[in-house]
């Protein structure tokens, strides 16, 4: 096949679009050009350190079936490796490798001390009963355990597309059964329910992190002016694609902060209402009606048209490859806030950047999930809930301070004011505060890296270059590349 050079050196075969991995590789190389590391080190950072492909049998009501699964550990520069497990019919090795690589850069950007990993099981959940999903999850975990591809010190999975707290419980339980007496066994997976060693705030963490990241980006008045936008979220018109965990929570937090959700896009269609849609009401409607369409007076559109609605911010929050060279010229949003992993192809990205659309890249913007996973892992290793030791102590210190102020000034606060001031930090307060600080700090760093080098074309390149530098430093300090 004759190669054609479309985007900025990204060679694509004439009839074959670049794979997800080729897109990630393209972004890596583009950013690597702004670093000064030797080629061998860059190659070591780029490649996947370990790829495990497993095929195992399960028995269903329809007979025996072979299930395909993968776990890819992209980088061992820090251990454990970390990244979700995806259950979807489209799962394949190229996808799992790409997602694992994105995890490495994501963790590096938000100072989460893990290497990147990802897992995937190629199944269509709708075809299986709950019992069969449990069997598949437990068997997949056992396969990982056999090869030491899971454990609190080596590789720690989490939820991703098609999995949630329930699957994480089965994973933890299977791992614990195979490792009796291991005191830190619960740290083998994150995203667990609270009663099983989970942490408050993890379920909504990716959406909340997206909200903090977007709020931070929108707070820079000069930068927003260059996009023709006023600073702040208040009144911004937002379209969210995907109403799963990430899309739902992103939409909800943005709405609570005063943004107007003018469009919601699902796999079976899109809703449009310039006056704003109530996110919870749409979710309740979809649950009852079994489809997104037919909600009140909102206009109904095909899902492709949903992405192209007139808005200020588009949040793709489902799967990869939804913004491509084909639809990028028609996207009207001024900001793309990537909640999903890899929602924009390299060719689509190139067009957006040339058109002056600001892309807040996935490796930064959806890092809230893994950030709170890190907190959950710390909780599991320390065997104590955050806030347990200090909450009461803080409350009595604040209370004493208030008493002194009140008697010095002769003024008394109302009960509500008193409660707000005296409140000591609980687990969820600490988790959300750590997440907020992490997202703001990471944005500061990538924005500064972008502005420091005028030739860096966009935030994604700045984010990748920042991440590459961090991983490179870690390798150099390990003494691997003297
Ligand atoms: N699956 C999520 C992601 O893509 C979370 C990973 C984790 O918490 O380890 O970032």
C-alpha cells in the first residue's frame, strides 16, 4: 500500500487509517522533538514493557466459549503499574497497548508514582448474565495472578469502560483467595465499593477532575480572550458525549458550576436544547424509556450531529476515535475537553489545532480517576481511613479558636456559620481537596511548558513533553541510562 503523509509526518497507508497506537506514537514523537533525551531512552519510554495476551474457556448457558483478554504494562519505570480494565467487544491488543501508554503519561503528569498499564476483555456484556460476567472476571483475574500481572506492588487494575465497583470487588476477592494472609491484598485493585476497601469520591473522581481542570483552564482571562471566550464556567454552553460514569459526572459538576448543558449525545442519538438540559432528568428519562430520544421538548438528532452542535465546550466522554479528520472541520466548539481516552485522532487533532480550537488533552483532563485511585491504594496500604486521626482534633482546635475570637469581639456566629468553620476534614473532603490541588498543579505545569517554548503547537504536545521528561528523569535517576 502506498503511504500518504497527511498530518505532520504521520504516515498512513492509503486505505488504512492509522491505528490508535500509531496515533499515540505520533504524539509521542512530536513531543519528544522538544526534549533532549537520547534516542535509546526515548524508545525505552515509548515501547510497552510487557504485553500479556490470554485466551481462556468459560462455560455459558450456550456452551463453552473462548474469551480473549489482555493486560499491558506499558512502563516499569515506577511500580506498581496502574490502569483500568475494559470490557467491550472492540477490545484488541492495539487498543490496550495505546491505553496503557496513555496511563504512563497521565500518571507522570499528575505526580502519581505509577507506571502505566491497561487491561481489556473482549466481550459484549449484553450477551452474558451477571453470573457469567462474574465467572469471566474471576477467571481473568486468576490468569493475571498466575503470571504476576496483578498485586499491590506490581500491577493494580481499576474500572474502565464496561466495568465498575462490582467487577473490582470480584477481582479483589479472587486475588485475596489466591494470596491467603497477604495483609495488603485489598491494594491489588482500586475503584472498589467503600465496604470492600474503596474510598469516598472515587466513583465521581474522573468527572470531578475534569471539572477542576476545565475550571482552571477557563480561569485565565487572557488565554480565554484569545479564544473569544469570557473567563469562568458560568453560562458556558456545553455538549457532553457519553452518559456513562465520566460523562454523567462531568455534566453534573459543570451544570452545578453554572454551565448550560445544551447537548447530550449517546450511542443511540443526541438531545439538543439551547436553554439547557437537566442532566439528572435526562438520565432518569433514558432509564425509563430505554433511549435518550423523546425527552420533553428537546430536539432529537443523530449522534454524529450532536458532536457538531453550536457550543463553547465539547466534552467527548465515551470511547476513542470520535473526532476524526472527517468531522473535525465541522466541530463548532472552541474548547474540546477530553474526558475519554483518545477521543480525538491525530488527524482530527491537527485540523482542530489549525482551526484554533483548544484541546484539553485526555492525559491531563481525565487524570482524576487515577489520582483518586492512588489515594485509595494509599488507604489500603495504610489500613486507615483518611481523616480518622485528625478530624476531631481539628474540630476542637477550630472550636477553641472561635471561642477566643467570639469572646474578644463580643460577636456570636449562627449555628450554620459555626458548623461550616468548625468542620474537620473527613475522607471525602481530603480526597476532593487532593484531587483539586492535583488538577490545578498539573494544568499550571503543562500550560507553563507550552508558553515557555513558542514552537510547541498545542497543550497536548506540552503535556506529552512534560510527561516524557518526568519518565526520563526517573530512568536516569535509576541509573538505567548512565
Ligand atoms: N480507567 C481510568 C483511566 O483510564 C482509571 C485508571 C485507574 O484508576 O487506575 O484513567
